């Protein structure tokens, strides 16, 4: 009986570890992070989805982004939460709930969100959700507001993924 309990405990620990292995940590988005993301994905199409825990439209997009990831696994999707550090538990909960933990996830860090927004796009004033679609040459197209699956697919079709 002790052997069976030990075996079941090891299996449970293994499954828990496997589930956590699918989760990438949420990285702090600081000055320079945007250029780091672009450099790490040089020559590849990329979608950057910026969201917030307080944005209902952002949360609606999450289910669609999950579908897009399943349908286009070769597309690099980067999620960026534009929230204060105190929101990190809620950010993690939302990422987990929407099964987006296996994507690259970032969250604003520091005390100057305006500077971080400006680094991404001087023409962006903080409206959310905000999605950037980069082709392989990193020519980008920005879209503010929630999108339907069809709208996402139309934008992705231009990226030639």
C-alpha cells in the first residue's frame, strides 16, 4: 500500500511538473524590452497583443488569440499586459484561464508606463486592446480595439505565415 501511495504521489508530481513546464514565466517589460522582442524575432512574422486586466474587450480577444495559436502554431504571438506590478497575480490568473501560458508573456514593469508605450509606438495613446502585426521584414500594422476571428485572420493573411 505504501508503494502504491508513493507511486501515485510521484505520478501526480510529474503531471504537475509537466503542466508547469508548458507555462513560460511572465517577463518584466522595461525600457529596451520592445527592441529585445523584435531582435529575438528578426526575419519572422510576429503578432504583439497588448492587453489589460481591466479591459473587457481584451479578455474577449484572448479566446480568439488562443484559437489563432492553435491554428497557426508557427506564428510567434507575444502577449503584453499593460498593467501595474500589483496586478501580476490577476495577469497570471487570466493567462492561465485562457490557456495562453505557453506563449511569450510580458507585463509592464517600472513606474513610467507612458515611456513604455512611447517606446512601442509614439502614435499610441494607450487605448486597448492594441495589436501589432509584423511581417518578416518587421513592417508593422497596428489595430486598436477588439477584433473578430475573421479580422485577425485577414491581418495574419497579409503576414504570409
